[in-house]
C-alpha cells in the first residue's frame, strides 16, 4: 500500500489546525482508503494556542506528526524543511487556512498514479483581496518575462511531489530555497491542475506588504539576472546623458556668455535625480548581495525545538 504524506505549515492557526486535521483524516478514511497516510504539521513558532491544539491532536492520533520550530524561520524555509521530514511515497503540501482546497488531493493522486512526478495546483481565480491577486499577477508575468527559466504563474507550492523529487530537494542543500523556482527549473515532467482559491476559513492572514516584498525579491534574485543588468545599462545611459548635458551647457555658456545664466537649479535637479537613482540601484544590488551572503553562511533551514510522534529510526535532514 502506497503511503501519502500531507505536509501542513502553520503559524498562529489556532482556529484551523483541528478542522484541518479532521478534514484530512475524514478524506483518507472515506475517499482514499487504499492509501496509507501521515499528516505532518510544522509550526513556525506560533504565539497563540496553535501549539496547544497540535499537542492535543498528536496525543490522540499517532498518524499525525508535529514539528515545533525554535523560532519563526520564514514562509519559505519552514515548509521546505517540513517536506524533507516526510516519509511517504509522495508529499502533498497544503496551507492550514483552507485556501488550498482539500478536494484537489484525490485529483493530484490520480495524476500521480498516471505517472506524473509533480502535480501543481494553479490558481486561475481567487476570492482573496483583488488587489493582492492583481499584484501577484503582475509579479508573475514580470518574472516570467525576465527569467531564463520558464516560470509557473500563480503557483504557490500547493501540489504533489513524488519521493524522487523530494530526494532532489534534499541533495540541493539550499539554505534559501525558493520552491516555485526549483520546481520550474529542476522539476520532472509535471501536470498543472487549475483551481479557484477560496477565502481563508478562519483567522487573519499573516501576509503583509513586507512579506510580499520578501517573496518578490527572493524570486528576482533566485530566478533573474535582469536586475543587475538594468543597473548596468541604466547607469551607462545616464552617464552618457550627463556628459551630453554638460557639453551642451558648456557650449551654450561659451556662445552666450553674458546672456546665459545657468543658475543652480539644473545642478540641484541633477543631484536629486541621480542621487535617488543611485540609492535605488544600490538597494537593488544589495538584494542580490544579501542572497549570496545567506547562501555563503549556509545556516540550517530550521532549528527544531521539539517533534512529536516521530519514530527513532526516522531519516532526519
């Protein structure tokens, strides 16, 4: 009997962890009885009652495993690490707020049985904030146009991954993993399944402008070179334009010496314009440097505080 691992990352999801466990258990018992299964919750240092709820679940259900992170390791490291801790023949990643529809799981497994090593859920519509959805659409299309690797639009990580691909993720040993880019660049032949993203079932979203910016910059620095190329081309173009402007002012001043007061306004405008551009491109270049720095330090993805219902012979990563 094949074993399916369900990996559920969570952070401050006290209203959702128990319903999520119950729905997943019911799904496998009623619709997927031919599969063995395990459910892994990885908690990213929640500050509400999420950990209390997870302890109660783990005490009642030995098929449910739990990892408690020592601190919040971010929205990318924690799920990636959780995938590496599973033991099933395939892993299905779902978020704890029910925005990844659980009814897609049998569809994913059907395509897996048909031979696909990766099955991706692709958002074609969403009931979330329309502004966020629009911004994500613009972002995905920008990345798709700039990247040398064919990107997957509106793919959040919700999908099925064969054990052979999980081994690829383990062998990468990447301290700053960006799963969406890895699937697009290194993944096997995959099947994309469209779905409509529902609203969050309970609680408040933990995404904000900073977390969206963090995701966008990780995408840029992991998938594209164009940011640095823009800095180079823009800097060269502005330097050339500055030289032409300076020559123009010099010629006009020599021809109309007494009638052409250059004044200080052009100088001030030039200082502010070029100064602001320098700050922008310095920051943008810094994002790449910071990404390189994180990889060079090679810190662990996650430091565990505690794990529940894991056997001693589990192959840790």
